[in-house]
C-alpha cells in the first residue's frame, strides 16, 4: 500500500533520503494544480509563476487535455515504432500544418529533440552540403541552455553544466549571443552545418536579442548554406505572444525544435519539424525512441495545441505581458532592489540588485532566493536562475485581474524584503 504524504516536512525528508540531489527546490510540496493555481499538501493555494518552465502554458490539468489523455489511455498507450498506430499520422499532419513544415519527428523530452536536431544537421551537412565526414561544426551561442545530455553540454558555456562531466564531444563552436559580426565570422566556415539558437535565452535569465538579430541570423544561414536550428522548447507554443518567438521577426527556421507545452504539461512530448530535403536524410534504423510518437502522446499533443488556438493564448500572452512589464517598471521606481525587467509576452524576468552595499549584512548572494521564499509566503511561486535573476512566467490562461493580483504580491514581497 502506498504511503500517504500529509506534511511538507515528510515529503522533503523522503526526497532528501532516497532521491538524487540534482535539484535545489524551494521548500514547497505540491499536491494539486488547476489553471493558474497550485496547492501544497497542507492545503495552501499559490499562483504558479514558473509554469513548470513553460510546460503548462495551457494551465494545470486543463480539462480538455486531461479528457484526451483519459480517452486515449483507455484504448492504446504504446506500441513502439515497430508498428504503425492510428494516432501518430494524425498528429504529424496536425503539427506540420500548424507550423508549416513537411515532416515531423516526435520524441519525448526537449533534450531528445535537440539531440535529434543535432543528428539531422550533421547528416545533412555530410550528405547535402558535402562537408568531409566527421568534420561538421554546429555553431551555438554562449549562455545557451538546450538540455543536460553529454552531447548538449559540450556546447554549453555554463560551468555548472560542464564541470566534472568531460571529456566533451567535439564539433561545436561558441559565439556571443546577439552579436551579428561574430555570427557571420563563424558561419563563413564551410564546415558549419547548423546554427543552434534560442530566440530568447530563457534559462540564462530571459535575454531578449536586439530587434533584427534573428532575421540577420536567418539571412546569414541562407548566405552560407547553414541550417537554422531554432530551439523553441521554452519560448514556443504562445509563451512570448506569438505561436513561436521567431514569428516576431518573421523567421522560419530549417529545424524547429518544440517540447514542454506541446502536451500542456501532461506527459513528455517533443518534436523536430523540417522539410523533406532535411528530414529524409535520416533512414530507417538510424534514429528513434521506444516511446517517441506513442498514441497517447499524439492524442494529447493535438488537443494541447488546439486549446492554445481556441483560447487565443498567444494574444493573451501578448496583451498581459505588456501590462506585467509596466507594473514591474513601476516597481523599479519604488525600490533599488529591482534593477531591470525584460521579456516578451508572458516570459519575463526581473534582475535583483544583489550587491552587498544594497542589503543587510550577510544577505548578498541569496537575495533572489530569499525573495522567492517571500513570494511563496505571500502566495506566489517563482524561482531564481543564475543567482540574481527571477523568471516570472505564469500559465497563459491567467486573467488580467489575476495578473494584477500577482503583481501586487510581487510588489508587496519585494518592498517587504527591501525594508529588512
């Protein structure tokens, strides 16, 4: 019989004793979610301002997505790709028509989708561009986050992702983000097969490039016959106020990489989209996944995307994102603790002034974490990234009234903290 968890203390103790220590969660133990809200095991309600890193754009346990999950789970969940199933083709057609591509390759996690894109780009480089075998280069951007597999961290500049995990895979070159001249110099190398890029660097702290950067990147890729690999795992599915963040500049990547909200947070689903001349370089037996493209994931994915369209979540994110940043700019004028707000749509971050002279003795270095604890105390959940940056990204189903209530909580918490 399964033991029931009735206190946060018990749940935290169990994870600490039996689980790997590869995360550092806030001390909140969640047991229920609905829409923009989460509840802990003691019954306290919180606004969710992380959205499982943008996996629950449609809100927690969206009834239509859960219905699709349950109905398909009653019929068939997994066959492996040793056989056809009656849902995968429908899902492939749906995502191809939604995003404007000829082929889709379903996987599970975002990291798997990025690994898939790497293999596609390299194989295309050898078979179509004529790069000498095993000499292909993929250009990536400093401060990127594409996942944590050993291949992916070979293209990372984050010491915490790399230290102790080498030796690293060759074939990657790093250049500065939002730097067009550096990009052109790197892409002019005839051995480059792909440019691997996030339209907004989310994990790094919601870094938004200058207007025109993505368009310039696309132009350079065309000029030097390089595949544009766009990682929209966190920025896609309406999060930034468009269906894709690259839509803000009218950019169409050669390889579109999606995950997270592709299932509304119900189960792991990811996909790489491309046209035939790229996707069909991979032949039977060269790539795959036991669970990738399973009928349960296919049914859930179609409903999750249809919810985004029907509820006009991109429009909601665009409108409310402007209101949110206005509220945060107003907060900056009230305290020196918040120095900057940046973002698009409902993917935003505030930068916390973590200098010793701005804080009580001994507080420097933990300010953003402590402010997030204060948020939780006041009924809102968020988490810092890279020390002094707090990402703020609610489910896209949030209403304007709820958004203002959350902004009030953020303001109250920051001002309370700054008076300490």
